[in-house]
């Protein structure tokens, strides 16, 4: 029996009911079904829909070594002090042996393990680029449906092009730190352009003020406070917060900045626009995944090999071959 054919331990509707009652095992089981690509995913997605749309999704990203896990843990403590239920999806690199997450983030956030108002899940990228696991969007839906007020998504330490978190989060927080070379150069052309809030962590180190100054200059050049035709008011100007997460310094300011951004999105209509873009990305990803599965079925036959041979033999160009393959998929 393959993993995909193993039935869930309980009916989907019962698992969703248990998750909404705050049972962490049910939440974990639902996320496992998503990660395993279980055949009942469509049923699960349908069961979740009526209960979603309430959680605030916050993405944490930045270059490796800036203290994302420490800052995330401190942020969880601050949110819990404010009475919020918090879900955390910590995306780790995959183990080269098991394919699972390396669990480093969960270990660093161990202080919250016994808090019933916090759910932490490490997710493996499993080779997926962009700083997220492919199952992350649906896992966030599970936490939303389970009644968590805030869902924090901590990405893998990312480079310039790995910025998928912006398509998933309501608010994107980019962490930088001094003493890592040129902080702006380390993350430009991608990560810096997606930030709603910048956090200069480890601000007790030399060079923190220089990073803040560079960020302010970048914002003034690239994101001027111009009127928005969508709302007739000022656009959001990314905030810059200095913190020392290991000592809980600046954490309340990060929470306040995230809250202020959320209020601005509600007032301006940007929240609805972002969530529609998120839904579009999810639908597209699911459609592409299904097409890949169908393509995999064709690989088991002769169609793809035959087309490839004709391309090598210069009987067809790759575009014509692709058109033929798509036509086969539609039959």
C-alpha cells in the first residue's frame, strides 16, 4: 500500500471539527495529509473553506543568519501576551536522507511547546525553490480554519530570487543584520522589494545604524509616498524597526508595525487585493501540479519519448512537440 492510498485516521469532517476544537493532533494530521498529497485533499479543501479568511498571515524572510527563528519565537511570546492564538509554519531545508525538515526552527522555539495557544510545524522544502514548501499555502489554510488569529510563516534563509512568501502573506517582514557584509547588497533585487516591514536585528552590533541608513535611502529612492489611485490616499511606506530578538528588545515595535500595516490594508482595500492574488496563485499552483501528474502518466507511455525522439531527429521543434503533448493531455 502506498503512502498516498493510506486512509486518514478519521473522516476529514471529523478531523476538521477536532482541529477547530483546538486539538493539535488533528491540526497536525490535516497538515500531514496535505504534505503527503493525499487523494482526499479536494474534500479537505472543501471542508476548510467555510472556516477560513480570519487569520492574519505574516511572512518572515531574510538572508541566513539574521536571527529569524529567534525573532519569530520572541514575536510569538509578544502576540500570546496580547491574547492571540498563534500558528507557526517554519520552513526548513530538507534532509538529504529522509526528505523531511531538519527541525532546527522547532528546536529553537521549544519554549512554546507546552502552550496550547501555539502550534508550531516544521515543513520541508523537498526541493521546492522560493523559500517555501509547496504545501505551505494549504497548511496556512488549516491553521486559519483551526482558529489561529495569526499565522507566522518563517521561510528558509533566502537569496535574491526566493521571495514566494510575498504571494502568501498579508504582511511580509524582512530581517537584516549588521556585520554580514553589505546588508543591502546581500538581499537586493528581490527580498528588499517585497518588505512591508524591515527589521534590523542584532542591532546591538556595530554597523546597525549604517544598515538603517541604507534602508532609509533605498525606501526614499524606490518607494515614495505617492497617492494611490486605488484608494486616493498615501501608499504604505515600509517601516524600519531595530531589534535584539535574543533580549526581546524591539519585539513590541515589530508587532505594532505589523498591526499598523494590517489596519492600513483594511482601510485601503489592499488586504482584499492581496488575498485575491493569493487565491489566484493557489489555483494556478494546483492546476500546474495536476498537469504535471498527467504529464507523469504520459511519461509512462510512449507519447513523450516519441516526441522527444522527433525533436532530436529535427522532425519537430520543441514548441510544436509541446503543443502536441498538450493536445494529448486534453484528450
